[in-house]
C-alpha cells in the first residue's frame, strides 16, 4: 500500500497544487508530462482537455494557455500519429471565438 502511494506521489502533489491554483499552466503541463512518463497518453490528453476548460487566459500564470493547445496537438501528432486530431486542436484555437 505504501509503495502504491509513493509511486503516485508526484501526481498527487501536482493535484494539490492545481487545487490551490487551477490557472497554473506550468502545473497542467507538468501533469500531462507525468502521465506521459507513465505511458498513459490518453490520460495526458484528458488532463490537457480539462486544463483548457479550467484555465482562464487573463488569470493564467507560469505560461500561456496556448501552450496547452500546442502540447495537446503535439501529443496527438507524435505519440498517437493522428494528424487529423492535431489539426482539429489547432482549428479550435483559430476559430472566431476561441475557448480561452
């Protein structure tokens, strides 16, 4: 039980930091990187989707909300080899009324 907790420690710490400030772009990117390190690509994309909804551009710290979209698109393109999904992520940003 303790080993399981210790293996999840970085992710749990990241969760606490995001609860304190959900507008911290750097911590959202770190969360996605933690998932990628443990080969959970879909979970990384899911956390980035959640971050896009949680981060407001005027309150963002430690980075730009655009970095979240760039990271998500690069995961689709490099890890999943899905260029169409990557393109759709960029189209979401470039539309007339972007989400951020």
